[in-house]
C-alpha cells in the first residue's frame, strides 16, 4: 500500500490525496510536517510535503506523484492519450502552479500565519498574480473542464491552486482573483462536488 506523508493543511497534500482517490489507489496517511530532519529529507529532498512511499521507495513533488499514479492505475487517465493534448494539460498545470499558486505563496506567511512580508513583496505579488491570471486565462478552456471535454490533472490543480491563491489575494489585497472569470468560478463549484475532491475536503473540515 502507498504511504502518503504530509499534513492536511497543505493544498499540495490535499491535491495528492485527490489524485490517489481519483485513481482508486489505496493509501495510508502518515502525519509528517515539513522539516529538514534526515528522515524527511530521505523522502523529500527539500523537506517539503507531500511525499509518498511505494515498496520502500520514496517520491516527492505533487506532479511527479500524479505521473506515477496515472501510470500505476491506467484506468480513468488524468492525461489525454493524444500526446499534444496531454502536453497542453501539463502546460496549464505548470502555469497554474508557477504563475498563480507559487506567486500567491510569497504572501502566505502574512495572510495566514501572523508573520510579516515586505511591502515590496506585496507589490510584486499583486502585480505578478495579475500577469499569471492572464496567462491562465489564455489556456483555460472550461468546456466543461479546465482543459476541455474530459476531467484531467489540470482540474485538480485548478481546484487546489485557487483555493490557496484566492484566499491569499482576498486577505492581502481585498481582491477576488476570479471576479472576472465566471467560467472558472462555475468550474470550481462543479469540481467541489466531484467525489475524489469532496472526500478530501470533508476530511479537512472534520
């Protein structure tokens, strides 16, 4: 059985749980905060979460774990069979992760953990979030799913990217990143009802 290491407060941990749920893979949750302790670094070289253990081997980074899960359980694929369509899904995932979620994360310490970030960081974050949202908007299809007709990995990243990024934007800038994107808002509402995601969110709320 897969062992999943991390904490439920992490959006990447929750995303990975939803991936495993979607693929129908059995797993055991192991509480493991992000640390620089050697046992954690053996699982995740940067000490981040989540990571998984499979037959004594470790794997970190949500995208890598999703790639493993998609091949370990080929049914209900998270990437299209067409090579170019699959690459477009990964392209959208990269822009969601790099240009929206990780940008918003710069202000996470102040938004949710009572710390302080510099005014310069705030200005840069708000500016770069606007650029990232434009980039994502050029790629997002929402017909009916993020990358087109089928549910893909991009939908999972959409849900867990905006869960964090929009929360940060509202706290820090009194701004709704999705105010001008009703299609993404509608998509998020539908994704929240998907069993693989709903199970994760119910556990987080419990």
